[in-house]
């Protein structure tokens, strides 16, 4: 054999060894991310990377691709890379399996909200069936909301470890709560209010584990061009479940004895929706973008980051308007029926509030994903919400369906467009705080205020001697006043020389790292960009 051919064989052997080492190193890095996607603390220190640039083959590296196939390594880490230096960039990608987790999270949010409004749309029949008052039936919805506040610190801790533990906890509580409710409602002759209340509290404890999870899930599985839409789908599934409850339960319950069957049907649907939760993937093998691969702030450090004024100027209005949505949804039956509307009319009004809102959000979310005009969207939606609550004071008194239907539809469009935008903007302003912290606190505030607003509205209900008897005009006035007082808070964002406080840190971090990786387009494959895998 000639000296030249021996040299050529030696070089080929060396290249193969380097490629094998690269595959092993990338696989190890991928495994470490899957096991610990949130990092090890606030310092940002993860596992040290090797001082060598390692890249698995793409379509342009045909020889290396053959070596990768020879090693039998998974194609899921195609295009992954690790670079020398502190940046430690990975070639990011999104996985098709993310849709399974997102759909399951969406289903759980639908069903847990339906659980919440199982009884409110048929409060009169439910009160007769359980031998109690309408105010006691209102407490089933109120206790559900207060349960969120009790357990939300546990929710933050669970979500800090990833969405799957939180989703499983919610599924277990949903299963237990629904069948306990049916145990107290199995007879058509009457139910056990105390048993149903216990089951209702368990379903209420399930809600924060899935309602607070969308921002955490989208941060872990989606790029910054898909997070708003992903958050919108899973978050707005919750009020969609309320719409189903408002619309379907009145058709299930035509008399007190029908409450038993309604509780059974909801329990069966809840069980079918909850069981797939145990099979969702825990985390992607590799992160979708730079912000997804970096360690998040510890819970202790997150408390210090919450001191930002801008965060509270968004969080306070968000919680108040979520609270009013919860209150209106729970009491809409009692708001409209004194004026001659039927429970079916009220159910359709509640469904319009939510369905129109879902359509508006479905249109606005992809646009905002591209434009990132979060601040403009918030400053448009908030005044519109306040105005709708003001106009709605006079709508039931018209005794015509057109007025309530139109105002509630506009209110739904503005409110639902606000939800994903506000949640994602909070994540941007609080980065590197883990997304579940701001979202859980914001939702907890909304549930707490929703419960309080229901209690206050029930206390403001007119007596039987009023015209019409037991109307809720005073409650609507209270709602409008608070809603209008809240409007100026987000409108001052960016004013008084504080425009620099509104930087979208997570988006800027992703763009900076992608630019450093040699590409400005986050949808193209290449170093520092997002690819697609199963």
C-alpha cells in the first residue's frame, strides 16, 4: 500500500472518530436538556460543554450523514449542535408531538371550566334538587374559584419542574372531583349538597394546574412566532368550557330531577378527557429556541423580579377583568331572568360572550405573534372592555335579546383578545423569570376577585319587592364602576420616560442568539434556528 493511501485511510479514521464523539456529545446534551429543561438555578450554569464545535449532519453534509446512520442515532437530533463558549448555542427545533400535549392541555381546560358551571346555568332547578337556596348554589361556583387561590403556590412549584406533573395532578383531581359530585347526586329524588360541594372543591383545586400551564408549555415547546397562538388556544379553552356549560346544561336539565343525569354525563365526559394526560411527553428532546434552553430564575429570585411597576400595571387590570368575566358568567342567568328572559336565552348570551371572543382571539393571536404589537393590543382592548361593562347596565332592561347579545359579543371579543396577549407580554417583561410565575399569580388574582365579585353581586341583588323583583342592576353598576376605574392603569404604560421598561426581553434574546448563529430567519434550518421533527 502506498504512503498516500495509508495517510488517506488514517485521516478517514480520524474523521469517523471525531464524528462519533460529536454524536455522543450532542446526544448527551440533548438528554440533559430533556431531563432538566429549566436549568439548575438562577446562575444560568448548566452542564459544561466540550470545547469543540460539534454538528450533526444536515442535507448539505452527506458524508457525515452516512456516519450518523452508521451509529444508529435517532434522527430527532438532526441539525443539533453545541458550540464552544458561554453562549452554548443549540440548533433549535420544534417537534410535531407538541400538538398532542397542547390538545390535551386544551381539553383539560375545557372540561374543568365546564365542571365550574355545571350548576349555575340551572341554579333554580339545582336549588330545588339539593333542597337549598340559589345563594348556596352560587357558592358552588364561588368555592371553585377560591380553591384556585388556596393551591396556587403549589401550582407554581409544580410548573417550575415542567407542565407534565401539573397536568397529571389536574387530571387526578378532575377524576376524583367529578365522581364524588355524582356520588352526591346519584338519586333523582334529591342530592347531598355537602358531598357535591366537596367534589366541586376538588375540581376547583384542579383548575390552576392547567389554567396556569399554557405559558409554561408554549415556552418549552414553541418558538416566539407561535407562543401567543399556543397560549391562546389552551388558555381560551377554559372560557370555551364555560360556554359549553352555559349552553348545554340548560338543555340537559328541564326539571330538578334532571340534575342527577347532568352531573353523570359531565363526569363521563371529564373522565374521557382526563385519561390521556398520563401519556403526554414531558419535554422536547431539544429546545425550540435560545430562551427555552436557558435556565430560568429560581422561585426566590422571581419574587425580586416581581417588583417591576410595568408588570403590575398589566397584572392588576388582567385580574380584575378575569374576575368580572367569572362573575358575569356565573350570574348571567340571574341577571337576565328577572326581565322575562328564559334560562335558554341566558345560556345563549353566555355562549355568545365566549364563542365570539374565541373567534376574535383566533384572528388576532396569529397576527400578534408576527407583529409583537402587544402594547397596542392591550391599550385598545382595555378601554373597550370598560365601555362594554358600562353599556351593559341598561341592556337587560330593554327586554329585547338584541341588546344583551350585541354588547356581550363585543365584550367577549375584547376580553378574549386580551387574555393571551397580556399573559405573553407578562412573560416578556419578566424574563428570565419562569413563565408560570406571572401567569399563575395573574390567574389567581382573577379567581380570587371573581369569587369576591360573586359574593358582592349576590349581596347587591334587589329584593322581591323591587321592579322587577330580584334584579341585579346595582351589581351591574358596581361592575361598571370598577371596570372603568381600572382602564387608566395599562394606558400609562411606556409614559413618563419609562418606555425602556417595556422591552420584550425574551424575543430580543432569541433574535440576538439567532443573529449570532448566522441567520435572521427563525424558520430556516441552520445553526441557531428552529427545525422540525417528530
